[in-house]
C-alpha cells in the first residue's frame, strides 16, 4: 500500500515537474514568464539539426499547451486522490479534503520554488462556471427528497436567518475590532467589514459534503447541515453583491437596504423557478429518448448546466437553480430512461463531481502560496474567533426557536455538530478575489485562506472523533423489516387522521396533496408508459423476497422441471430485461445518497432467513384458478403445474397476476403493476397472437425458465 | 381543546357522533379513517363526550422524556406503551389481544388498496406474521407487536405538536 502511494506521489512529482518547467500560458490565471531551467522539455520546438532539410523530429508544445496543462492538473489531482485511498491508515484519520489541500500546498511550493513566482491561482470564473456546477448537480440529484422537504422549514430557518445573523454579527464585530486596532486597521470601513462578513460567514457545500460523507451521521443531521449550505447561497450571493454595490454608491439609504431584502427573496425564488422550468423540460425531453438511448444522459447534464448558466445570467442563485432542476427531473428521468442510461447518469455525475472537488481542493492549496499575503494578527485571530462564536450562538438561538415547532427536536449534540460542521471552502475564496481592489484586499485574502484552512483542517479532522465521542446518532443501515414498514405506515395514517380531527394541517396533508397532483398531471404528462408507483410496503416486501431467493437457492429442493421447447428469442430477451431491471431496482435501493466513491453498495444477503414455504400452497391455489379460467382441460396440465408450484417463488406469484388480468380483461387488478411484472405483460402481448395453447405453454415454460435463470445467477 | 370539541360538534349536543367525524373530509379519505373513528367511541357507546375525546387525544402528546423514569411513566397516557397500545387496538378490532391474520389482512387491504393483488396481500401478511410471531401462534400479540417496533421512534412519530 505504501509502495503504491509513493509510486503515485512520484508520478505526481514528475507531472508537476512538467508543470513547473512549462510556461503557464494556458493555466487559469496567466503569468507570463520565461522558462527557467530547460532540461528535457523546453518550449519552442526541438529539432534535429539538418541544415536546410526537412525536420524529421519536431516538437511543438505551444500547440497543445492549454489542454495539456489542464489534463496534467486533473491527472495530478486524480493521482493524489488515488494515492490517498491506497495509503493505509490515513483515510481514517484525515479527511480527503485535507490531504488534497496539502498536496496542493506541496505542488504550489514546488512551483514557487522552481519559478520564483506565484503559481497559477484559481480564477473565480473557472471556479464558478466549471468547477462548482458538477458538485452541486451531484448533490441535487441524489438529494433525499422526502427528508429534505420534511426538514425544509428548519433548513430555511438556518439558511436565511442563520446566515444573516452570522454576516451581521461578524461584520459588525470585525468593524469593532478595526476601530480598536486603529493603528493598523483604521482604513477598513464598515462596509468593507460587512462585505467580508458576508463572504466568510457562508457555509460551503463542497467542504461540508466532503467531510460529512466520510462520517456517517444520521440522515436528519446530514440533511440539515447540507441543506443549509446549499440554500444559504442565495443569501450570500445577494448580501455580497449588495454590499459591493453599496461600496460603489456614494451613500446608502434605508431604501437600499429594503431593496436588498427584496432581492434576497427574488434571487431565491428566481433560482427555484429557473430550476423548475429546466427540470420539467428535461423530464419532457427524456420521455422521447427511447429511440436514441445513448444520448439520454447528455440531456440531464445539458439541462442542468443550462439552468445554472441561465440563473447566473439573471443574477439569480445558480446553486438553487441547479439543485431544483436535478431534484425535479430525477424521478421522471429515471422512469423514462433505460437502466444503462440511468447508471451512466449516476456514474458520470459522481465522476465529475469527484474530479471537480479534488481540483478545487488542490487549487486551494496551490493558491495559498502567494506573494500577496498580508498578515495582521488581530484581524486574523479575531476573524477566526468571531466565526466560531457567532456560528455557535446563531445555531443555539435558532434551534431554541425551531424546536418548538418541530416534531423531532434537534438535540444539543446535533446542534453542536451543526455549529462545528460549518466549514468554509472555496466559495469564500473565490468571492474574496472578486472584490474590487482596495488597500486592505490582500489582508482579506490572507484571512480568508487562514479561515478556510483552519476550518477544513482543524474542524474537518476533529469532527469525526467528536461525533464518535458524543455518541451522535449514526445512520441506520438495515432495511426495515416488513412488520416495521407496515406498522409505521399504519401509524402514519393514524397520525394523519388525528391531525385531521385536530384540524392541524401537518406535513402529511401537503404531502398527500402534492402526491395527488403529481400522479394526476405530472406523471401522466412526463413519463412514457407510466407504471404505477408501488407502495413502500410492497417494495420492502419484494426486496426482502429477492434477497431471500438469492440466499436460499441452494437450500430449496429442486424439482426437475419439465422439458419443453426452446425459448423464443423474445422471451429470452424479456426475461433478461426483467432480471436486469430487478437487479437494478435492487441496487438502486441501496445506493447511499452521498457516497462519493461507491455507486453500488454490497449488502450481505441475509442467509439466515428461512424461505417462505407457505407460498407454495397459495401459488398452487391461484395458478389452478388461472388455468381453469382458460377453460382448457388439458389432462397433462396438472402434472407440470404441480411441478411449477413446487418451485414457487414470488416471481411466480407476481407473474401470474398480470396474465390473468390480460386474459380476463378486468381492470380492477390492472393497477397491480410493479416494474417486474410490466415487461412480462408486454411480453404477453407478443405471445398472444399465437395459438392460445401455445400461450399457456409458453407461459409455463417462461415461468420455469425464469426460475432457472434465477438459479443460474 | 374544548373549542376544538365544540367546532367538531355540529349539532351542539355536547358530544360527538359518527356523523361529526365523517364530516371531516380528510378522515373519510384516510384508509383507516373508519378505524380511527371507532377508536374514539369506546365499546358500545354511540357518542363521545369531552372527557373521552381528550383522553384519546392525550395519547398523542409528545412524550416527555425527562420525567421520572420508572413507575409514573407507565401511567402517563402519552408514554410509549400507551401509544403502542392505541395503535395495536387499531388492528385488533375484536379486542382479543392478538392481531390475527385476518385482521392484518383487512388493514393491509385498506392501506394498499388496489395496488396489489389478493395473492400479494396474502404473502405480505404471511411474511409479516412470520417475522413478528415469536410464539408461533399465528397471531401477533401485543408484546410481539411492541418488539417488532422497538427500533422505530414511536414517541416522535405518534405526536401531534398541537397538543401540549
């Protein structure tokens, strides 16, 4: 392990050697310098000296310089990440973001040493336009919707009011500090302090994500911190731009402040609407991608990015737009698009967001090595202290209010983690670079870097042990048992009923209303062949059954299945489709929302569960009814029928039902469509043109082959 | 609370009848609305007076965890056991202390409605009983019910914050 790590470090070292040697024309913030030491690579072309003859060997670096350097940076970042994961004990102690920043520091130091000038820094444009969207898109796509909306009030409370509290608090106190230290800090005006406060107070989604995903806290806590970091973007952006424009105005009046307040609302809601619009558009487009499935994932990315850019153009909150877009389109796209496309979408999202995040942290490290630092002990230390203090008090106060309205109170431990987990990151960094130049700008930059490094290193590294120390509730990993699911559902209904009696329109009411609207209008319009969403009880049940089958195949007695004619290719195809879809559903349910490194979780099949043998009796009874329905009195039928029921699995149970609906043409059982059964019904359409007898024989074979295929898995 | 009672009591008789409950549209659409209604009416009676109304709703008070732990906790109507007992009674219509398969099936049918076939309902009920039934009597007693829900946070789930 260590060897691999050193190997990747060596590779990275050689890469950055290349970087250092080359003239940085293509890097994000151009510096024009002559190359210093040219050992084996130099710019310009190298040629074999054949006087006045054709050059046999030439090298033209300038031609490919820009993409080459970008790729080198990405390669460096990825190798560092790789090395991090191969290095034994380090991932347990140090979060990934810290290691990446350290690597960035190293690289920056080397480049500085070689070139004697500042290395390329992260330009704000590159950050906001290219590096930030993938991360936020990934977060939005995998956002746990139900949890998010249940806690939406609290999240908004923290995001809006908390940020305001922090901004004003930090800004004003910093101004106080500046007044106190008149000698060194006298020329920092109140507006400057407020501006600084606005950019340093915001919790950063990138940093929060990368640290929180490695410690598995309970989902409610995670969604609170993460949701807050996403939504406070609106407030931050507005306040920042507000204070910046105030700085340019000759004077500030009360009206301007009021307008600023309105702007917050406009920015937030504007971002939301843009996101919704593009999300619905994407859902609609995905409905028609069945003939060109390969490009279906592209639409997801294009539309999301478009929503981000549009809202940035209109000065709305881009983060909110992209999150809304992703969250909106997710359920429709997943229903419309093939499984492979779904997997591609998820994988690409994870990959891009990983790369982005890594790059951001590396550049943070690199950009720390600068010429333009200005240090001032009182300012820096007081900023650090004030950030911590104001965040803590803010969280305490706000939670005290919010707990009165919530069903689950946010405990003190949770509050501590929320306060402590308020990490600052690259957004602050980019924003600070965007400030118009003024004498103390360098001080601000230095302070921002210090705060970011402090929060990421100190808070990032210690939060995991603290979580364990304080016994914060961790994530529940097991699938709920069926009883739990049923009873919980019952209690949900019960509480909804009681809320009705009491006249209290709780969350259930609005959730029900939305679900009705969704079913009636949106799903019909946006999803091709809408299959009914199955109740969660049904899903849990099917999943438990599936797990059992996979674990129990060896135990069940294998009755010899009757020999039959070879399967039609369509049947094989449909069976394959059914099985792959089941597998995909199975895997989907276990994808943890925020895991950056794994897409599919390997769960251990619970092999101790006994098979549900009572199934057989039920299956037999029902299949008997079905067969008699066809009014085919085939003596030979009873024999294989018994064989079939001896092998009963839930697939048998599920597969029989749509058959009966088809041939009965009764609509009452129509809605009983789960994903596994629908393709079978479609396949039935294929087969029904044939002779009726062949139909049922085909069905029989189909069932036994399904079972056989299952065993082969 | 009395204001609420009065607003529900449409014909001002000082007690609630089934019609008053049915007037609540949401309750009518609730899959187990009928059972909830029946829970309010204690056995045999046709009307609910104010005290029994309050007593039932008291089940849904948020549990106060800081009170004295043993002893008194059991008597408080809002304690976890009492909450579970209330939910249990929603299943157990014949009040025999056990949830039989038929009772479970009825509730499942009400909740899942048309989404599943009779077959699947049977299997689901089978499985649920299999999971919870520890003494193998093919029915779920109150203790088994409690045990199967031990991981769920009943206290917060079954609280309506309006009631303090």
